[in-house]
C-alpha cells in the first residue's frame, strides 16, 4: 500500500499521534507528549497540522492540575474512513468504519462460491462501490480496503498461496486486481489476525496481549501482542487449525497429518453429522453441498435447540477447539482468548462454555493466572471490521494530507 507523504516530513510521528488520540478518545497535548515520547513543541506543530486538515478537533477543557486547564483533543471520526472485506467462499461481509474504527455501514452476501478470481473480485468491487455510495461517504475520504481472507498468503505481494477454492486462485494478484477495480489501496490480511486486532481497536478488549480463535469455513488463530498483531516471519502465524491432534491421523491438504481442523472445523462436523447418526438426514444436509457454512449453521442451530446428536457434535468440536485454546495460552502465556468468526458465532455460548472448561482444566499457566474465554463483540463481522482497522492502523502512519480543507 504505497502512499507518499508531504508537508513536514513527519508522517510517522503523525501516525503515532493519531493512534494515541484514538486510543485515548480525548487527550491533552501535554498528555500526548508524555504518552508518545515526542517533544511538546513537535506535538504542538503536528496537532496544528492535523487540525488544519480537519482530522483532529478541540473538544473543551479538561480538569486543571494546578496550572491553566488543558484543552482536550479528539479525532474527527468523519474525516477519514476505511473499508473492510471478509472474503469467503460461503460468506462475504463488507463494512465501512470511521476514523475511530466504529462501523458506519455494513452489507453481506452469500460468498463467491467457486467463481474464478476475476469474477469473484468484480462481484466484491461492485458491492464495495454500492456500499460507499449508500453510506454517503465521500470516496476521497476512504483510505483503503482491508481484504481479510484465509491463508496461507503472501501478505506483502497480496496473493493467496492456496489452491482454494480452485487452482486459479493460487498466486492470483487479488489485492492488486481489487485495488485496480476500486481505485483504492487494498491491503491483504489473514482473517484470524484481522479479527483479533479488531477487538482491541473497538475497545472490547482493554488489554494489549491476547489470543483469538477464528472459525469461518476453516479454523485459524491470531495473537495480539502490545496492541499489534503477532506477525511471525511471513504473517502466517498461529495456524492453530493445523496443529496435530492425532499423530496417526489422516493426511491434511496442508502437508501435515492429523490436523485439528480435520476433526473440528465445519466440514468435519458436517461429515460427522452425515456419517454418525440420522442428524444429517434429519437436517436435510447434502453430502455434495459446497456451502459448508450454511450446513454447519443448521447443525449449530439444532444444537442450540437441544438436539442431542447436534449437541454431541458441537461439544466434540468445542473440546478440540479447547485444545487449540490451551495450546495458544500455553505457547504465548495468554490470559484471554476471544472467540470470533461466523461459525463460532453460530453456536457462541455452547463453544464458549466448553472451551472455557477445557482451558480452566488443562492450561499449563493455570497456577500463575486464570485464562478467560470470551466471545467477540463483532461475531460474524470480526474479520471484516479488523480488515478495515488494519487499514486505519497502517495508513494513518503514512497519511497523505494534501492541501488543508
Ligand atoms: Zn493441516
């Protein structure tokens, strides 16, 4: 996402100041200096520049601490926007968030199925254009699009390194193509990583370090450390669906054996519903159906309604996800795991209680501190909101201000 900076040559400081104001909601110049380590003189200049461009506004005075009362600053939420897209075969969610990360518009459609990338992206682009128009957001105020989807992926190059859903998607330049269709910068990111960071920006999670289990059609994880997504060496970290839970297990498409996802993700649960009881037949599931998320939702709804067969399958999936949560907590010494994504949202309270039970019983760090398990505030939309948030977080550091309004 290349963009140039103009003006004072302080784009990075500008980004730090903007992010600090956003995190504090309201803050004085002197507190900003203390919090960022930037000199008060530079803070004054940067804030002046941001106010000239309408990004920051003064909102009255805080309590005096002896001297004269301090003028408080706030972001102007309508000054800039970001778009977030969750791209999945069985669901696409589109959101627009303002400068504070608050959602101002949302839409969804049933996914891009097995469409080739060219057609799928044209469909997504048309929906993004329509949403921007419907929200009445001026296009020049949109910083960019965060495209959250499954992996593995080459985030820098903006390509997927997987043949899903079809061979044409492998190394197809999805970020570049979508950017061309929309004339907006597009940032590709991992859905679970995006979902994880969104919670922090929305203020749902107050602490800076925690883990996130994410389940849509697949199963993934994200870890946030000090308010930043843990990236590893290629931004493909915390692939928690592909840890081995059965060393004699069947081969997985990823190259490993006995992967967790193959026993616990929506496809696995559907397969169990079709093979182990009358549940699949009772719910009208079709073994050839490629819409795994709709079929999975039927099982989750049946479990919520108390169907014993459905309950058994969701509980089994939940116990295995508990293993994922225990592993994450043990590896990263976490005291909080957030559950996000459309498939976890489909049976949120069932999953939450089973996973929490496993974590409380089995985590290595248990004597040192408890590990809480909570459900995402954004549920099915977590990855889309996080995608938009990652655009804000990244673009604010390199914001092109142009001429003052
Ligand atoms: Zn695997």
